C-alpha cells in the first residue's frame, strides 16, 4: 500500500472558472428542459413497445428498461443517482499490467472515468482525476482508487482552458514523477430536437469541452510521454452513426475519432500509441443530466442486448489499450463497445 497524496488546492481563479462553466451548462440545460416540456403538451408519452429479455452482464443480471425516471442538474452527480452505476468490476482480477504507471483521466470523477480509474489502480497505476466541480463524486473515486492500493490526485478545473490543462499535467508529473497514460473522457452533452434549437453558444460549449479539451490535454501531456506510453480518447457510437437529437455532440465525437487516427499517425515514430473507445449507451450521470425522466426510463432499450452498458463493462477496454503487454501493436483504432446500439439508443 502506498500512502495517499493530498491534492494541492486549486487556485481561486481555476475554481471560479469551473463553477462558471457549470453554471453556463445548467442554463443551457434549463432552456432545453423548457422546450421539452412545451413539446410534451402536443404528444402523449405512452409506455409502449414489446418487452424483451436483456443480455446479462458478467456474472450477474443488469438493470433493464424501464429504468428509474430521474433528471439530474448538470454536470450531474453520480452520488445523486437513484439507480447507481456499476463501476467496481468484482469479476475483474488485476495482474500488474500497469504496475508503476502514472495516469491522468479527465472526467474521472464518475461514470466511465470512475470505472477506468478503479481498474487502472487495480492494475497497479497511480491515478490523477481531472473533473469540473463534482467534488463529492471525485472524493469517492479517490477513496476507491486508494482502496486498491495506489495514489490518487484530484485536479478540479475546466478542460476548455489550456492553462488548466497545462497546470494539471504539471501537477501529475510533480506528484507521480512522470506521465504514462492520458485518458481524455470529459464531455458535455445536451440534446436538441431541431437544428434551430442549437445556438452558436451551445455549439461552442460542446465543441470547446469535447474536442478542444482533448486537444489541450494532448498538447500539455505530449512533452512528458515516452515510447510505449499511450493516449486513449473516449469517442461514442454517435460519432460512428450520428444521433438525430445530438447534432453537436455527435459531431464532436466524429471529430474525436478523426483526431485519434490522425494523432496516432503523427506520433507513431515516437512510439506513442493513440486509440479511442466508442461506447454505446452507458448508465452514467451524463444521460440523466441530459434526457427527460420519461426518456431516461427507456435508455438503451433499442440496443440488440436490450439495455445500456454499465461502466464496468467498458473500463476493461481502457486497460487493454493502456497496457503495452496487451496492445503494443495497436494504434489509430476506434474500438466500438455498443451492444450494437440501434438508432436513438
């Protein structure tokens, strides 16, 4: 067991910027919620469709639609979810595949990021968590990482800000002595029924978080990465197939896939691998903080497996792409883990 490292408190400017971004995203959400409420006046939200038997998870049955109806305020706390995501992967046995690694995960406080942090720690890696202002979730993720026997560093701030990204990477290197794996996972998502509902401000918010944030983090991390190290980006099935109510989000995820392939080619001679994971619907705070309670109850039902994934079903892919013993000859790949998601899943 190694002792935990207390995080350096973020500067007041960094904390204020994160809070301002969270407030702006809440305003975008509130405006869309009003439009959704108006639209529901014109249509009856009936419970329909044939029930189907969903595929089980590893060693246990998973929650299947209809799920609990809940709507979260952005950015969405996992602690507030009535139906908790599964991140602990009790079926997964660590084997030292990342022993001594130093890793940084943006959006690591909850959802897929939390599940990845737990497995990285189980494989022997120290883990730094970048997040906006979800302090309660981040503290719980730190507890989980440290329970696996490695160190955890919390780094609140806004990935849209290149200064924060540079500062975050520097703190990781100062604390852990190096950086081996960067996982870009932070995201903003808010649906819109029509292109006309998308303001330029909303479009910018999604792009600045989802693709500029990845760009800033990669640029900050690159001087510290060595041969054999890795960058892993979180893409999405929406970037592969599009999603009619996620025009801006789908566009950013398609951009992330192209960025991944291009950066992999750019860094190949340096021996740094760059890959992406493209999940389908996953039960995380991102979706209840976007969709209406009525829609979230049906989340994932259109996949061929009949349910959303749990974060613990996605996280082993990140270990696979991070550990050279598993994926030393894999770069420029977008790995879909979608349950073969149907349209609108």
